[in-house]
């Protein structure tokens, strides 16, 4: 009985040592896979930001037109802020895409 227990223990130790040796590595395959997964999201994310910028531009255009039609004196300030928001979204998406890809 004692001999059989020693054999089982030795076999378990050999298996664990073998698994530990196979798990060793520099991790470059995992890093490469993670990089590919992250970069795969940049094109859809950039398109989404462009679409959000388009919607913000349309909403801003309607708001500015409403202020202009009503004769509001600060129409130019409102137009500049909405236009700046659209430009920021487009430039931010383009710069992030070019920086990370």
C-alpha cells in the first residue's frame, strides 16, 4: 500500500512539473493576440465616432437655425460651440486611430 501511494505521488509530481514547464514562455503570443483584438475594434469605433459627430452636427445645425430664426443675439456663439464639438469629435477619432494603429 505504501509503495502504491509513493508511485501515485511521484506520478502526480511528474505531471505537475511537466505542466509547469509547458506553461513557461515569454508571453509574446498572448500580447500579440491581445494587440490584434484591440486594433480590430478601432475601425468600428472610428466609424461610430464619425456617426456621433454627424448626429451632433445635425442637432447643432437645427439649434443654430432655431436661434437665428428667432433673432437671438448670441447665435454666433452657439454656432461656434456646436461646430467646435463636431470638429473635436472628428479630429479626436482621427488622431486616436493614427496614434494607435
